[in-house]
């Protein structure tokens, strides 16, 4: 519901009246932001007194702020803009309490970089890691407080390297980010006819093959490690172009020759946020677990039946070779709710009680916010 302090403009106003009113409101917003920052500093002082292991970043608290504001929002500002504004407010506020560091799968301007910015805002210190393994290592060694890594794409499926790394790591999954994947064609050239070679990651190429065959048939395609590396190469080479995200255009000073060149409009990737602290319940959560069991007929059916019995909704199940012996598998499950919710806790307890089953709780975290 809209605030009672909101007053609509009068029916008859001049342009000067509008500008004066906006200036007055901006002054009020500025004053309130400074007042908010003062309370944030108090929070930081209280956390400092709580000991060295206190969690400064609380994703469940941030999620509740976003949901509360969305519930009372009536426009005319789009709700997506409201989320972006408050993400930056929260990001800057957290930076007052403590400078937090985020490692992401790089280089800069990759989709994982965009996901990290969407989750944490621009006030966090961020740096790229060369591989998913390095993202985990930076957080494990506490050179970064959090890491961001891709875990699945709506078209291409699961990212196996991330699942494999979760098996051995002591880190917790503490957040998820969904990012629409919009591909653009970037180049130092200004005309499609001058493009003789296209660089990009193999997944980006596969997601744009229809557009490429229609608009650039016969042009040579070179696969590289990332869309950002493709942009870097294109920056240096005449007659080349890169398939990348729109962020790379500004990052590397390239021209946008074509937008939305992906073949499917529903292309979306999911990223996981990893860290040392386990978020508390936010009211709308997801839980990720991993389990293995002995190879017996009907065992998987028995395991999955536990979740049905306790009315826990599974949103994803994946299997991966355990890499310990041939035809031995690990199973990854995401389910709705927090592991401390009554139904989820009961299901996990029943699962762990089955002889021959090994369960690892990867983490509970707030469900995505737009």
C-alpha cells in the first residue's frame, strides 16, 4: 500500500513548480538516506561487539526488505526499478559496516559478473577468478567473503563443474541469482558486412546459431573461454565481432551491431552465491542438498517418497558420477522451504535415518528476488 505521505501533484502546475517540488523531494530523500546510514553504522557497531564470526551480510534480511517494499508498491515507478534502487542502497549501507569482497567467474563483464552485481550491488569490492574452482578457493581461503558461480541454464542445463566443487567444499550455498541471458553482437566495426570472424563462448554460439545462419552465413566462428574474452579479442582485431552481454560494450568500448540475437527469448541462467555463513529463515526459501545411497532396486523411489510424505516440493534433481567408482552416483536436490522449516527438517531427518544413505546439506537461502 502506498505511503500516506505521498501527495499527488495539483492539477494546475507550471514546469518551474514541478522542478521545485522534485528538488524538495530530492532533499528529503537525501536527508532520509543519511538518517538510514546513521542507523546502519549503529548496526555495525553492535555487530563488532558480537565477535569476529558475526555475519555482516544477511541475505534473508535483504530479501525481507525487498519483499516488504514490493508488497506496498503501487507505482508509477516500475517495481524492477525499485529493486535496483534498494539493492544499491543496501550495498552502500553494508559497505559502511564492513568492506565485503566477492569473487566471481571472470573476466569482467561476463554474465557471472552481471549476476554478482545484481545480487550485491556496485559498492562491494569484486574481482574475477579464472575458473569455478578458483572462485571456491578464494572464498575457502577467506580472500573473498562470497563467491558467485553459474549452476544451470534454462536451455543448456546444469554446470557440472559447480556441482562437482560443492561435493568437497565446506562452503554453504547462501543465495541464488537468476539472470535473463540477452546476447548482443559487438564489434569495433560499424557494419555487419565488415565482420569476417566471430568470437564467443561455445554456449553463447550455440544459443545464437539461428540468428548467425540468417544474418552472417559463412562467417568463421572461433570459440573462446568466455564472452568477455571474446570482447577483448574483438577490441584488438579489425573485422571481428563478439557475442557477449551488453555490459561488455561499455567495458571494452565496442559498438553494438545487433541486439537480442539469442534464438530463444526464455533463455535464463541461475547462479549460486557461496559463503561461510548459513542464512536464517526469510519466509520464502530454497534448500539444496546432496545425497548418495547404496545401489539397490527401488532405493531412489524410497528416498523421493520421503519428500512426498512430508509435503516438500522438489524443484530440481540432478545426478552426477561420484568419481569414486564406476556407476556410482551422487544426487543433487533443490526443494522449497528452509531446512529449519518443520516439514523440511522432518524430511531431512527421515532421509538421514535410512541405512546406507549419506546426506550433505549444501545450504538454505532466500528464493530469488527480481
